[in-house]
């Protein structure tokens, strides 16, 4: 179910349900770039949240 939620998020916010390329290679590259951006954003948010929680525990 978590994968389905991520796929729905990507389709809605990154227009993955509206990919129009003539070749499968371009569509595949588009998908890879979108998932790379999504994973990078999630990693950054997780690290920022961990730092904030750590600072709150010290204070």
C-alpha cells in the first residue's frame, strides 16, 4: 500500500500519468528522474526532521 501511495503522489504532482514521449527510453528516463527527485526530497526532509528532533531533545 505504501508503494501505491507513492505512485499516486508521483502521478498527481509530477505528471507521471501525462507522460508523452515517442520512445520508451525517454519515458523511462523521465520516470527515473522523477523518482530521483522524489527520493532526494524525502531524504532531505527526513534529515532535517531528525536534526530538529535532536535539537529539541537537547533544549
